[in-house]
C-alpha cells in the first residue's frame, strides 16, 4: 500500500493551495481518509476527515471554513483545498487511511503518506 501526497509549496498569507493524496494497493472507497499536519517541534495534529463515500466531512476548529476535503474514488485520490492560508498553517501535511473506528489517535491509522511541505509566508 502506498499513499502519495503532493501539492505542497510556498504561498503568501491569504493564498491557496490544493494538496492531493493518491492511494495504491488498497480498495480506496473502503477507507476513511484523514489529513494531519505537523509543524516543527510540535505534535502531529488532526486537520480533517472524509468518509468512504465522500458524503461527510469533519474539520478541526483551526481550519474550519478555510479548508475543504474531497475525494474522487474513481481516481483513488483525496484532496485538501486550503484557502485563506495563514503563517500558522505552515507544516508538513500528511494523509492517512483508516479502515475501522473513529479515533483520531495517530497510532490508530493503518497507512500514512510521506508528507508534503506547506509554507505560508507573512
């Protein structure tokens, strides 16, 4: 199984980026997909979740109203659209796949992507 994240980069405050995470080796529409982020010296924090069908999403308060998660099961890909970016959004962003349960504990995920760096300049 591989989760390949891409789309990170350097963007000014107020700008937008769209991250992608493409999965291989699994039946994509059977997996809940989440995004996390980790800033230097900090823990990996939950950003948002999308259910298997894409009909339901959930976001951390820090990104609610600015970030949108979507998925295309035909392309085995989940997206994170990030708008109105702030310097505090600077982090490595990771996608993660979960088969069972609703926990947000990082130990409870089955697969992780390699991460993509997002840097927001002030």
